[in-house]
């Protein structure tokens, strides 16, 4: 029987080579005798690597579209695999390890860790996993970790004659079809995927088993510590301090051990304020605007309840951020009706009577369950290629995804306008302060602060405003858009933030040091990654899991020179100004780089991008020549006054 491993085309592989999970391996399936699948794959532009028996009955591989390496030894068109055959633990399984590289040498250097292991168990039972660089096979636990990290527990299968098809839906929105002859074989593989795609313990996930194949130049776990960020703040003002009130995570489980608070507010006051705020999330500094000294803080809702409970310590803390004679704005990311209803559950909002120096503004940013339904509808619309134009536009509008993007951007622009144009400080909160609050504070900083539009600055922003600020990535990014079950806490909050950043980047293509590929990379790693950066729901959970000691940081990979070069925007020119994005419906587009990338070829876009880079480089060369000629002319004019231009 023949087996094939179908890879993405070389352009896609090069573009997305940064992630081990859910890359390159599109299909692992038996091939029918008529090679229908092979012909289809060739027509679609995919490379094929065939695993087959030779005339003497030995296993080998033929690679018409790719160079292949088996067990670390280079092969040409055919190589025996008998030395790699091993007996597995599941009924005399046979495993064949193939290590694939692309034609281009520079691409191959970055994917030496891509080895696909096929465990061919009794009656052609398949399991796919990643194999280490030395050809060693992972344990069953490691196999479960890899499959669970990339595949939603969502698949279906059907039979046409004697061929069964399994549809596997992945967290990066990819859909894979496995065509397998025989009902029993198909059912066995379906059972295998079901068993391997559900994990209960975080410690069994793939980042705990992953070992980097690259030299770690910088430990990403120590790249964006609160102490370093506070040093930058100290260079601008002495009105704030780093508090250790939460050093044991007892005051607020979702906050980091160190938080920036007003210098005149002591830790005892902070403890009292924490009892007045939902989940202990008392107001902390999010951003200091160097231009005028205004600040942006974030928190959770106050626990006023139906009785109008009051906390003078909370009022003192918030008022400590105001300049004499100045007023501030409280941006509540809930509608007034939702905020009123929260009072019945013990929550609420700041009353004007107790906070007379603050003006409260309510915005309508949706909660997690609404956002998840929106994503599901959007992905469903994007995957259906049979739509007429009217039907496509209707389903796109029905998803309300672009409406959510517009509302978030509008609220972020409002916060930025209050700070930069009104000269007022801002407090942002919703209910928990871990979702829409972080979208607004982080996007406002991108608008206001040019440092956040650099690659390293954006990494720091994600660390401060998402990871350290307690966004529950483990809950929000559990299953993506394809889960059969609908976890109550699942929501594409971070994906919406990245979509908003992409909208701004598209409107200001020269003001961002990073390209769209960096945003796509962050989306993929938030849902499925070999790195530990996005595991856990808070700093406390990451500390409990010992992630810095047991896993590799995503920033360790990103900040390698060759990866930075790939992620850099060739159009970038440092812009120190505030940028104001348009939020008009005509200005907001569907993010095709995420939602349509598996449904259309990227060949034309890739070619256009390469041509753009070529033009930019050529322009730089011409500019350098012009500068050289100008210097030479100036020197000649100095030596001979007769040559001076009139």
C-alpha cells in the first residue's frame, strides 16, 4: 500500500515556517491505486513525498518535489528506510521517519526540526506526530501533546464506496481531508484522532516536550520584565512606583507580582481597593503619555451593588492620577443597561456623586459568547465557496465580525483622543477587565506610542497588556472556530485585537516596523504553539507550571536575527506622530491573510511582495548613489570655486 505526505507549496512553507505545530503536514493518508489523490495534489501545486516498497520489498521514499533527509542522511530520488523501521507499542506498529527540507537552502536552515512520523499500526492505523532531530521517536504522551495542540476535537467522516474520508478541522482554521480505503481503517484513524486531540492537563501539552532546534540567543522569558518597563517610566516621571503588594498573588490572582501605582498610595490602601473591585483587579497604570503627562489606567468593575456601596480608598487611588484642576474619563466597555444589570449581581459602575472629577462614558463592546458565535459564522462563510455575491455579503454581514472590529477601534480612538487631545487621564474597565479592557488599552497605545509599532515594542505590549495583565489565553483560545462543544469561556478576544492592529497597519503601512506575517504568527501561536508563552491564564498559573524553566519562550524564536529579518516591514519609516485610523465602514476590510489564506493561492501576493521588496532595495541603491555623487560634487566645488553652482 502507498502512503503520501502532502506538503504546502514552497511559498506557503517559507512564509509560515516559524511554527512547528500545524505546518506543512496537510494530509497523511493511503493512496488509492488510480492515484486520483496524487493527481489532484499535483494540480493544486502541492509537493508530494511518496513512501513505498521497492522491488526487494524494502521501504523507501521518492521525493519528486522536495529534497528529503532520512535519519539525518541526505538522499536523492530514492532511499531505503529499513534502518528507520521500528516496532511500536500498539500491536507491532511500524514507524517511518521522514525529515523534509525545501529546495532552497536558506529555507531548509529554518525547518530542520520538521520531521513527520507515521506510525503504521495494525490494519494501517495512522498517528501523526513530530519526531526529534536525532530520529528518536516521541512517546505516546508527546504524540498526544502535539495532536492536541493543533487539532480541534472536531472531525467528521463519510464513505463513498470503499473509501472513507475524514475531515479534520485545525485551530489555525485549516481544514484537512484524509481519504482512506476501507471502513475499518477509517474508523480506527477517527478513533485515534479523537483520543489524541483531547487533553485535560496543561502539563501534557506540546510545549513541555518541545526542544528548540535553534540557538537561544536571548531568553524571551526575561526580555520584558516589569522592572525594565518601569525604568523607562522613571526616566519620564517620579509620580509612580512599583508595588509588591501582589508578590504572592494573594491580592489579585490575575495580576503580576509587580504593578505600577501612584506614588502617594500605599499598599494597605491597595488591599482595601482590591476588595472593592471585581476579582481584586484594582486600578493600575497601563500607559503614561510622555507628551503631556496624562495616563491610562485599567481595572475591573467596582462592586457597588444595588445598595450603592462606596470605597473612599478607591476614590483616593483614582483621583491621585489627576492633575490639579483636571478631570478624567472613565470608559466603561459595557452599555449602560448591561452596567445597570451588573448591580443586581454585586457589580456596578462609578457613580458621579462619588467620583465628581470623572466623566463616565459607556461603549458597547460585546462579551465572549457573542464574539465566539461571530467567529464561527465568519469562518463558515469564508469556507463556503458556493456563495453568490449577495449570499456571501449577507453572511459576512450576519457574522457581525467587522462591526466588532469597528466598535473596538472606535473605543480605542476615544481613549487616545481623551489623552492626547483633551489632555485628560483615562480609566478603562468592563466587567472582569481581562478582555475588552485590554483590547482598548493596547490599541490606544499603538495609536499614541510609536514605540509600540516596532517589533520589540509590540512584543512588550503583548507581554504587559495581555500576558502579565491576566488575559485568560488558556480559556479563550482553547478550540478556535471549529469546536463541536461550545466552551462558555472560549472567545476570539486576542484575534480581534490582532485584526484591529492589521486594520491600522493597512492604513499606515509605513508606520509599523513589523509586517502582517508577525500578526498571523501571533494568532497561530496563541491557539497552537510549541512555545510556552501563551499557556496558562495568568502570571500566577505560569509560575505554578514553571513555564520559564520547562518551556521555551516565543520571543526567543522571534528575536533571532534571521526571523526578525523575515518579520520586518520593508516599507517601515519611523513615525513619531500619533496616528488616527479611520473607523468608517468603507475603511475596514476582511483580514484575508487569516480568514481566506487556506481558500486561495497566495502565489500572486507573494510575487507582488517580492517585487515590492526588490523595488525598495533598488531605490535604496539609487539613493546611496545619489548621496555619493552629491558628496563628490561638493568636494569638487570646494577644490575649484569655478565649478560652484550659481
